[in-house]
């Protein structure tokens, strides 16, 4: 690559001024509370899942990275799949009793709600 071409490329990538942009200043931070200060609800449901039962765990006040690690651990304990959606964990199948016990063992304040 020639020097002139490299200078032209660097000039095109450089941003001199931006009024509205991709800044992280406006993003809201998520508090990462310790497990003993979080009150969780564990609920089996079938709504919107095509008749399949999933166990939904809601009430988290943690960062997405923390939730991903917790989800992986719970999926391994239950031997099923799952997903992280909008600060709620979804575990495939009806594992409410087992998940409440596991979460309490980890220090969370968890209780079963619904059917």
C-alpha cells in the first residue's frame, strides 16, 4: 500500500466531530447486587412456548455477564437447555423445585410462584 493511499484511508476513518453518536455516556448501569439481597421468583409456564413447559426465573438485579455464568451453571445442574431473555432466565422443562433448592444453596432468596 502506498503512503498516499494509507493517508487517504486514515483520513476517512477519523472522526473530527460528532454531535450524536455511539457514546456509552447515556447507557444506564445495572446494579450488581449480592445474591442475598436479590428476591427471585421461579415459575413454570407454557405461555408463548408452543405448549412446552419452561421454568422462568425472574427478579435479577445483576449484570448480563453474571447472569450468563449463572444460567450455564443451572443448565448443567438440570441437564437441559435454556436462554437469557431480558434479565430473566428460562430453563427448559419443569424444574421449579430443583431450581429453588439450587438458588437457595447459592445464597439467593428464591421462592416458587404460580403452578
